[in-house]
C-alpha cells in the first residue's frame, strides 16, 4: 500500500547529541511536511518542501534543519536537542500545496 | 492570524449514541478543512476533507459539514462504537499553512 513511513518510531537521545529522524513516502507527492506535536497540543508546522524548495516557518528554531535528497525521502535533523524538544514528530505529504495531507505514524523523541 | 477552536476538549458517550464534534475558525478565507483522527501515541489519519465550495462530505458513519461564512464545521459520528475512541482534530487551510485545533478526545463506553 502507498503510504508515509517514519523511522524510527521511538528515538531516545541525550541532551545536546545530534539526532536525525527519517520520513519516506511511496505516494510520489510533491510536498513533504514536518510537524512537532507536544502532549495535548495541536501539531505545529516546522517546515515543508515543495519539490526541492525549502520553506521554513518563521518561528522554527535554528536548531531544526531538514534535507530532502529526493522525492521519496525527507529528514529532520535536530543539531543540539534540548529537553524542550521532546515531542512527537510527524511527517506528512500532499500532492500539491493546499491539497489533502497524509500523515505518517510519527516518531516519539525522548531527550535525556 | 487564523485560530481554530474545538469544543468540547473531551467527550464521553455510551456506545450506540450519535454525536457531534465542533470546530470553529476565525478567518473564513479558507481553501479547505480537514478532519483527522489520532489514536494515543500515533500519527494522524485523514477522515474527511471538505473544499471551501462544499457544504458536506460523508464517509461511512461520518459526516462533516462546513459553514464557511460562520466559521464552523461539525463532524457527526453515527452509532458510535468503542473503536471510535480517539482524539479528533480539525485543520483549516487558507493562505497560511494548515492550522490545527487542539482536538476533542472522545471516549465511547461499551
């Protein structure tokens, strides 16, 4: 089945130790998004790619970076995780901007 | 700035009841509205998407309506089942990225 896949599902990292989260899609969608969701809160968009064009939200900390080496894969890099970065990270795709978004299962990040 | 509110924050109903979840948004200039389901510790599953030109969408026991002028949407769930227990989020797309509400946590009691 076509889908959005996130690896790993659970990630534990140490304070300040760089970590990379992975997202892949078999939908061949043009747009890929990364959201951060903290407990009992709404998902918050960090950034998105339209094809190779990167769009960063104004309030996304510099600590968060992203790479999209090809249509199928997108990575979220957290350069120096702090305790406040512990959250669920959700990847989503859409065929075009403004179209229906399809989400992956998320990666739960714990920072110790 | 678009703001999305979902009331109530939590809802508990006995199995078999029909129920309505509410979503309101402050800026009526939207392209579409999407309803999602989220199980604990999991990602979001898209349930229904309503384009701004549409009034409602139906999928199985779910029916979503949209009144753009008043900034409201409702998700109607018919004959609720324990498996419907989850958090339901609505999100609106306008000129800004998708803006989510905080969700309504639904518990259906057998």
